[in-house]
C-alpha cells in the first residue's frame, strides 16, 4: 500500500499560488463591483418612483452599510482560504514533479512520484512512474 502523504505547508510554490489566488480574488472583486453597480442602479430606479422610501433607508443606512461591508469581508476571507487550499492541490503535485525531474536529470532512475489521493495530476503521476519503470528496466517493456 502506498504511503499516505501529508502536506503541512499550504504555499509550496508561492509565486504560482499567489498569482492564482490574486486572479481568483480579482474575479470576485470584479463580480462584486458589477453586482453592486446593478443593485445601486435598481435602488436608484426604485427611489425615483417612490421617494418616501429614502427616509427609512437613511435612518437605517449606517448600520446597514457596516453590516453589508462585514458580510463582504467574511465572503472575501472564505474565498481567499478556499483558493489557497485549492492552489495547494495544484502546486503540490507540480512541486513533486519538479523535484523528480531534478533527480532524473542527475541520473537517478529509481525516482518515483507519489501524490496524495485527492491531488490533481494523478494520471501524470501514473504515466511518469510507468516511464521511469521502463527507463530503469528497458528489457521489461510494459
């Protein structure tokens, strides 16, 4: 049975992972801005038709804005954490393959890649290990 691998570091390939997290956060920020714009446009139309609603909104406004901003901040934090963990599932296997490639470049034909069960690139792991088996024992082609 294969050894279970436990990764204790979330940011393995920092540059790659930070780019991925930044991209996702920018997409979320853009979506939030777009939704906020649409919502404010809708409110403007409603207040143009029913100006009496403005008084009740202004009375509740500051507390509603603070509550709204807190909810947005919590959503951003959750998305940031989720993206960091997701990037780990991609960066971890890439890191393992890079390390294996370095060993092969040094002439080590016994190197194999072992990924966690839920990591990405499991098919590549199988093909790499198969290739290394063939390179190590060329007479036993599989």
